[in-house]
């Protein structure tokens, strides 16, 4: 298909007239219903997929300024790292559905040209100013390249994260386990807590190693010989630790290094200014999506095995305690 081009080094040099925009009709639109306005983006995605046999990763819809043009254009980024371009025929039904995302058209106001970014679960728009129009219609290849979805450069983005964190990875952590045991015993006795009897976690540790590519932290293995969770506390058992660690890999894998990095972090250089990393092993649930974790990739002023706090309510991790023993000691007679 002439209106599908490869994503490669020559793309940046292409002008608008170098690309093909054959007129297509969106034929999968059902009878208009304001109550189902949220499906418009999905319908456009499906219309492109029906023509290309490829999932759509990102889709731009360019609406016209009626004073200048009556053409609607579509630029779609496909799963196989190609670009689909087309002109959309403005049928009466398409025009009706367009009002669900265009407030000006819905109110009967003369519409302005806009660029709609139609994701499968979100929608944003931007007015097309004279300068922006030049970027789109003159430097088209550069515009397309600047807006490629992360999936188009997944290997490069993954390597950026590896390059950033690798110098900080340090598994050489040491802790006085007798002090950990002593402090836990004191905490349980002073607070009247109930320990759940420990179990054999070898299979879970092997599963963690398979997924993570490194061993389950020794200090946590030792700690879990003392309990399999402690009732009415945030201390987690091995199975829950594995689950929470696995869940946190999703944002780490999906986000870019730039997304993960907290450039405004004011921490003291002990913890990496990141939202999450695979080398933070959560073992204590603070609630509301926040955790204490063993840190195996400390910042330059930190040490491996330190306890950090991170989670949904925090832009980046920060130091909670220098060791597990210190963290437990802080819980003893702590009214908070």
C-alpha cells in the first residue's frame, strides 16, 4: 500500500507531498449515539486495523479550518513500525461522531483546525497555529518522527534504563541478622503481635530469580525464616513480596528513563531519584500503594541493603532506614 511507509532514517526528510493520503470512508461507525461517544477513538483505531491488519499504537486526526480546507487527515502508527496515512471522507455520520470530541462543532461554533491525539483510552487536542501548521505540513517527516510511540524505539529506551542503573547495582549487602532477630522479638513482645509460622519458600525464591535475573535478597531470605507474615502489620510473606515486586515491573518496563527519573528530587544522594526499579524489593506494605523495600541499587551515598520508601504517592524513593534492624527498631513503641 502506497499510504504505508516504513519508519526509517529517511522518514525525517519527507515532506507532506511525499506521502500518500488516499481518501477513505470510515464505514464501521454505528448510528450516532451521544451516550457512546467514548468509543469514537476505538472505532477509528479499528477502521485502520481493518485496512492494515495491524494494531494501531497511536493515531492523529487533523481537522480542517473551514476557511482554508475541508479535508480531514489521519496519521496512524502501526504495530509493525510503519506509518499509515489517509484522508478521511467527511460523511454526515462521521461529522456527527466528530462532535463528540470537538466542543466547537458540538456548540455550532465555526471550528478551528486541530490535531487530535486519539489513544485507545485517552484523548487530547491541540489547535493548529500557523507555526504548528508549518511543522506538520512542511516538515512532515520530522513531525512524525518526533511523535513516534515508545514501542517504535523500545530497544533503545530499554538500553537507556540499563545504562543508567547498571553502575549502581550492588548485591554485596551485609547485615547483623542476630540484631534483626533480636529487634523483631522485642517488637512482637512489646506490641503483642502474632507471627505466622514460617514455611519453605525455595520455590518462590527460584521463581523470583527466574524473573529478576538475580537472587532473592539474602537478608529477606533470613528474615522469612522467622515469619510468614505478621498479623496486623505490613510485613509481607514471600509470595506477596514476589507479587508486589512483579507488579512494579509493569511501570518500570513501560515507562522511559525520562519518565522514571524525578529531576526535582531533593533526596540526599542515598537513593536513586527514580519512581521504581527492579532492584527495590518491597517487603512491607505501608498501605495506599506504598512500600518499604530493600535497596540493591543505592545511590552514591547509600549502601546496598538499606531500606527505602517508595510507591504510588511518591515521585521517587527516599531513605527510610540504614538497615532492616534499624527499621524494626523504629517500630518498637512507635505510636504512629
